[in-house]
C-alpha cells in the first residue's frame, strides 16, 4: 500500500486524517452513556446501546442499529435522538472531559509545524467531534474533515476528509486505532497508521495489515519516517 500511496502523493505532503476515539482521546464510555441516556429520554428504553459494538463504527450506523433493534421507525426520530444526544454529551463532557492520549499534543504540534495539513476522519457526527476535541483543547488542530452521516461508510468518511483539504492534497495517510480504520484506508489506496491505544492490540492491528503500528504517539519518529518516504 505504501507504493500506491507514494504514487498518489505526487511530490506533495499528504493530508493526515485522524480518528478521534481511541486515537486522540481515551475511550471512557462517555459516548455510549450519552447515547443510552438520549435514547431513554426519547423512547423510555434503557441500555439501548449496551450490546452495540462501537469500535470503528460511526454515529448514524450506531443509531440505525439501535433503532432497528427496538423498532423505532418514525422519520423524525434520528433528528430528535441526535439533538438529545448532543445535549447529554455536552453535559457529561463538562463533568468528565475525555483524557488526551499520551504523545498526542506533541505529535499534532510537531506535524503541524512541519507543514502537514491535519483533518478528521471520524465516526462522530460533526458537532460531537468538536465537543470532544474542544473540551480536550485539540479542536484548533482540525479545521475540517469527514464525519458520520446517514448511510455513509468509513470509506466515504475518508473521501469527505480528503475533499475537505484546503490545499488540494492529492493523497492522505489515515491514523486510527481499529482494523476498520486500516481496511477503510486501504480500500481508498491510502496508507494506514494504527495506534494501539484503543481496544485493539498492536498484534491485532498488524494482522489487519496496517502499514505502520505504534504503541502510542509518544515517539513519532517511525511515523515521520513513513511520511518522508511518501512524496
């Protein structure tokens, strides 16, 4: 995949597309709790997301799964749910901000200073992404990106992120923490860097085919070496 990514870069710096949960910020269960509380407020059903797998999923897909399981068919339900979800998420984040993972601030600062453009490629809906990053003090690194939308795949979220590039970047490198992030990047001919700071081990991510696996972002030398090999 590195060779394909190198051809796409055309001598220009790649856009760096970042996942949020498990990559930049620790996963503490706040998102699941906010969704459960919002679903209960809307429909009186408790624990609707307790058995839903959040790893690599995106918000609209999570909503669709819970709505299908509990036979919620009202056409306005998604808008109502996400309105309540954002309200609950904001309240929970005010009390329990998500911890920034080790090395993240330094890595983002160094890469930005080196001239790399950063974007999001996240399963969060856009307002939720910036609620989380704003509370963590990271929002200013990410002026744009790709976000969850109805019916979108992870690949389409990456397409949106690449299209958001303010410099017209011809290629990108995806940084995430799940095998789904790796597969989505490769499906679009992009290099995938996987960080073992989420649910999946370094071995899991290597088996998924990541072009580079990092234990944390505390040492960015391997990442910078991969990036220098692309243009």
